C-alpha cells in the first residue's frame, strides 16, 4: 500500500495508533488524516512514539495531511516539530486554528528547513 486516504472517517487517537500498527505503514508514501477532529496532541504523540520505537515506521512517507484535526496549540506544534520524518516533503495543516499559539508556526517551519 502506498497511499492511505482516511479523511472524514471520524478517526480518533486510538485509530491513529491502530493504523500505525499495520504492516503496511512502512511503505506508505501518503497518509491523509484530514478532517478528523478527534485527532489531537495525543495522536501526534502516538505518531512520534511509533517512529521512535520502529525505525521503519513511516520511513518512506513523503506527504502527511493533518488538516482539520485538533492539533492547535504550542505543545502539539513542538511535538510535531520533534518527529524525525526521514523523507517527508509536504506537511499539510489547513483549517487548523493556531491563533491561540504563542509560538509562530512560521518559526517552527523555519526550524525544520
């Protein structure tokens, strides 16, 4: 499996964990989790933990779409920034209200470049 589109499936953080436990996760190029408002900072922690625990998890991922999720605070942005995606080229974060963040999203993005 190369592309996994799970937008608007009402996926929660537990769902993210189950997806990342799949044997197909190591070969994914695109993962679209957009419009799943039940995914929040805990879901980002799960992604981070899976990648740290398994060097092969998401190792081929080129594109990650987290638009329309509930990752809308500084702590979540810091967790997302700490994830070491080896090949990620595009991270999509549309329709997320970052107005309550004290840290600028632009500063986080600059730190990744």
